[in-house]
């Protein structure tokens, strides 16, 4: 195969992140088409990254059925992950799917089963696993430099999503935990390297029971303590209460040391502006005054390495690495649903699936 033919579904935020990575791999990738309801957005995305000649589709069903491709990259809202994935897998295409894998574990199970039945692979886009700072931290931890890993604390937080699809459970699957907390959940499951045993969680109640976002059906804050079979523990959090921009942070604690990772506010730059900068960091409400403007956010957050790795694997028909498989996306969703059950009942939940 000379070049991997990729069909991109969606032309908004996530698609921009992925297209930026494809643009650096022109010797390996051909963009077979882009699908989005907004034709102007398709045209803008394609031209922004120099793929102006690719096919444009207004409907993902038409695109999956009509495009000659090897890999379908799903960059659509959460509730639109399941159907296009099933269509693509059924037609013998590999699939990249943004987080979360689906809005329910039941749908994720069917996606994983469909991939197996068709001898195809799902590449689960958990970018944290590909971020350079996180990979270095894992190298330190797995090299035994902080002793035995005992505890991880991880969170993704910002001031709230403006997407209409994040406001309703039907479209999102929940609130802050499934939309933001899915990153720390997927990460700690991969980093701990073993099945979780028990989870205890708390969350805001959604709607009028939220702390700030009263019009959002899902929760605007949630946190969960997870215990693992090997004896380790993790605390994960997702919230829409954090002002000042996206906050992605991971802390590792071992018997003889610790490692702290700041993915979003670790820029080498400091700037002061009265008028405001054009951009500082994702989700920042203002850019005036002192700020730490990101240098190459898409690279540092792992999107470039993530897509490069998926293209490499798909070109050879190989499965994703641990943590980035469809099965890993499924396990993350199963844990999310147990977190919601624990928050709703006020009781800890034992892993009903045991070893995944």
C-alpha cells in the first residue's frame, strides 16, 4: 500500500486536531474525503491543511458507503460514534474513534464485537498516552525511579463546553465525567496496568443540582476514587468549574518518589498583554494580563504522535497499543457507568466484569 486512504467524519474541533497531524504525513496519507453537515466547514478544513482536492460529503452514511478508503476517522459528537463505526467496520475499514468510544458501554461492546467479527481494528484516540511529557513521566515511573507506583491523581477541567451536544445526556452520555473525566479514566486504567476492583464517587446532580451550569443535564463536577487489584489507587476528576483555561494534570506517587505532569500550563513562554493575545491556551476565557501561551499545543497534547502511530499500525493491519484499543475505550466506559452508579447511590461499586 503506497498511502493509507483516510476518510475523516466531522470538520470541527477534533477533526482540526487530526488533520493537523495528517498534514505532516503527506508521504504516508491520502485524505479520501471529509464529511460534515456544514459544507463551508469541510472546505475550510481541507484548504487549511492543504487537502483542497479531497472529496466532500454532507452525510457520514454517504461518505462511508461511497469513499474509497482504508481507515475511517470519527471526529463527530459522542452520540455519533456508534453508527458510523459500525458501518465502517462492517465495510472492512479500520476505525479511529475519538473519546469516549460511545455514549454507553452497551454500544461500545457492539463496536468491539463488530471489529473482531470483521477482523478490523478500532484505534481509541486517548491522546494523553501520546503526549511527550506523559510518555517521559511513564518512562520514569516504569523504570522504577519512584519505587513502586502506589497512587495516581489525574484531572481534566475547564469552565464549560459551548457545544450544544455537551448539554444533553442523550448526545453526550452524561456530563463532565464522561466528557472530560474520560481522559484521566482511560489514562489511569492504562498506567496501572491491571483491572480495577472498586470505585466510590460523588458528583453534582445535573440541571438545577449543578454547582454552576444549571442548564446542563449532566453533572458539572464529578470525582471518583478507584482501587485496583494490585493494591494501587487513583483519584480522577472532571469538572466544568475551572476558570482560566484547560487544566490537565497528572500526579504519580511511588514508594521512593513522585512525578508531576502539567500538560496545559507548562509553556516555556510568559507574556503580558493589555490588549490581549490572539490565543493562549484551550478554553481560556481571557487573554489579557499575564499568561503562559502554548507553543505547540497540538503536538504537546499528543495528537500528532497519536495519529502518526495509528496510521503506522493501520497501514500494517496491526492492533493498537495497550490503552488505545477499542477494548480500552470499552473498559473506560464501563468504569464511567459504575462511577455514575456510585454517585447516584452513594455506595462503592465493585467491578462487575472482573478481569477485562
